[in-house]
C-alpha cells in the first residue's frame, strides 16, 4: 500500500465518539468523527480566530497592538507640540524685540531693530510672513527720538479724557522746578525733593526698563494698563528689575542726581500714552 493511500485512509477512517454517564454507562450521545474532519474543524476555527484578531488589531485594539498606529499618533502629537513651541518662540522674540526697542527709545538710542520678513523659524518647512509690525505708539516714539517733530495738538486732550477716572499716586512729594514743555523737548516734569526720598509707582504695572544711561543716569520705566507708560529718571538707586510687577504707591527707586543731563538732585518724571507725552500735572499733585 502506497504512502498516499495510507494517508488518505488515515484521514477518512471513521471513529465512533460515544458519551456515557459515569454512574450507569447509559449513552447520552454519539457521533462519527475522523482525523480529516478534526483537521478541517481546527483549520476553520484557526481562520476565524485569526481573522477576528486581525480585524480587531486594525480597529478596536489598534491603539494597543499596532506599532504603526502608535508611531503615527506620537508623530501627530509631536507636530502639534512643535507648532505650539514655534508659535510661542516667535511671540517671545517679538515681545523681546519690542521691549528692547522701547528700552533704546527711553535711553535715547536710535539703532532700532525689526524682525525680518522671512523669519528664521520656518513652520513645517514653509516661509513665515513677518508677523511683527511696530505699533503706532512705537513708531511715534521712534520719530520723536529720531528728531522728527511730532504734532501733539488734539492728542493730549483726548489722552487726558481717557484717565479722568483713574487714581494716580504721586511718584514723589517735592517742589516742581520745571514743567511739561514738549515744544522744547521737555516731555515731563522735574521735582526736587529731600535727599534719599523714595520714588513710588503711580499705579499698578510691570517694570519694562531698569538700567543706567549716560545722559539720564539710573532710569526705571513701568508699563501700566491702557497703554500708559511712566518713566522715572536720575535715580540714585533702583529697587526693582525688569519684569517685576508693582502696585500703585510701591517704592521703586531712590531720588538722585545721576546722569549728565542734571543740575542737581531731582526726579524727572514722564507719562506717555500711545506714543503721546502727557502733562503729569493734569493727573498728579506733586506738592
């Protein structure tokens, strides 16, 4: 008998499978079975189980068992986070550049910087448009410090009405020796006070400049709400640094006589609103 025939007989040979009760050996059921049927049955079950497993691994269980899905999900999250970080980095650079220019304006410098049209931070390989444009306040201040005459007529009155309901602390109590005179490039007031008299913030805000310049000595500037900026010059000591949040009436420096543009101990105080210098005497009492 050939091997092929032996295998065929082995697969087709039928066996009687009988189920009996253990107590009385009564027959509960019986059926014919062969190795061929067993192989077919297990093959069918294997195909069903394999198919269901494959289907679930691509759908319901994909996020746990499919490495491609997990990698794609992680890649998508990384791209989103990269976009967020890129946007935040650009916003921080814009803010830093704005503050740097503002500090140069207050310090009397004129070498201002602006972001290039094509930013070095490219998002997803594309060129980014220049998102930073100097505000009207910045342009106005730059023009003033570059020697371009400004026309303040009509603007100062509008600015005055904006702060009619705002309370301002006096930065220092003393004698007013020089008033507001924008026509002669004196955009603030000079107040003489006692030696080592503390200088206070006129209202709540954030310190945007705290430095020393050759002309105005130790200078500190505070950004308030409603685009209002207060500037305090010729201090002997600065008690706050850039980024500090101050409250109205809080001590920020000590009066002094620093810088070349001074003839004695005094505080030079300025108020700016949207690039327009304001007369501090219209809002604050110094005596």
